[in-house]
C-alpha cells in the first residue's frame, strides 16, 4: 500500500489526492472547517496522553540506544532521513561552531536525535525543549544529556541560554491560540525563527479543522489550525521572511478549504 500512496502523491492533483486519502487505510484525515476551537474540540474523540507519552518515550529511547535511526510522532525509522531545510537553517543560525536551539513543542527530542550526528561539528551545542509538564518530567528522567534539556516555559529555557534559533516543528497548529505563542516567542528576539511541518491555507484567514489519526500512529482526534501566513508574519513584526519550506505531508482540500503542510524561515530585522 505504501507504493500506492507515493505514486498518488507524485502524479495526481492535490484536489484528487485529498479525496483519495480519505479512503486509503491508515491515512490521517481532516474535517471541517469549524467556527470555533471549542466546536472542533467537541467533535474530537480525544486520546490517551499516558499512552502517547509511553510510546514516544520508548521510541526515543530506541533511538538513543542505537536501535533505530530516528523517531517521528512515536514511530521509529531504521533509515536516517535528515530534514535538510531545517538543518540548513540550524547551520545558518550557528555562530561559528556554537549553536543554541529553543525547540518549542519538541516532544522528547525527536529533531535533536535525528540531527545530532549532523551537528557533531559544533563545539558548543545546547538544545532546549519547551513542552508539557509530563513530557518534561519524562525527558529529564530518561533523555537529558549534556546538550539536551527540558523546560516547562519559554522564560525558563531562555533564562539559561538565549537561543540562536527558535524551532516550531508540527506544533503551532495544535495550540488554541498560536498567534499569542508566536508573539511571546518573538519577544525573545532570537536571530532566526523556523516554523516547519505546519498547515497553511492557500488564501484567506486561518481555519480550524479536526485531525483524526490512525491507530498505527496514536489513535485519536484533536483540533488544529490551518494557518494564514499573513497572520503568522503579522504576529512577528520584528521578523522578515527569509525562506519557504515545502513538506512531504502534502496538500489537502477539505470542504473548500485548501491547505498545505509547509514551513517558514524568519530572520530578525536589523536595526540599521
């Protein structure tokens, strides 16, 4: 079945691809749009936070022990696949052989472990993850090392080390008020801010959807935003767009709302 999905992604238009995803077994599906976040929440079945944490922790421990190449969303992969656009921005943000990353919503270190070897030339590397309290507790107990640290708030993470790069990978869309979080992160004034694996609407205002995830990943459903790029950039007035990223998750069309998983690289404006 995997080769069928790959062929569809390469050869069919996004509108038809969107319809076929709904009938392919194991696919992530989207529904909506909804008028409010509360209405989308009411349409969700929920999921077991404890089960998700246990699965993500075990997957990351396998990576740390060398039993898997990398992890994403609790799924382990045996062949390493670097996220080259994000890695490029990490290296661009580095000050010589020194790099400090604030990974907001970075789970238990997925992106850190995925790129640890590729960043091996860094003489100084700090990777601060800001996450929910139960993820922070698990990270501190099982995964922290000399470079990787876990925090519950942005302020705590930045008090120890101001970041060169703020990373938001597949997290912004799941926040009830993503623009408020962006404004808080923008106030940190990190030189670079990278948003990755995030649904952006093709046109118009941000829309609220419901995402349903198959049992093969972590069965459940939850609300998410398909964001307006203009609204995101407006929430970060100290930044200017530097680059654009196209993600492998592709494009969707749900009841007239077209959105694609993409990324933005933003650079702090100079005061000159």
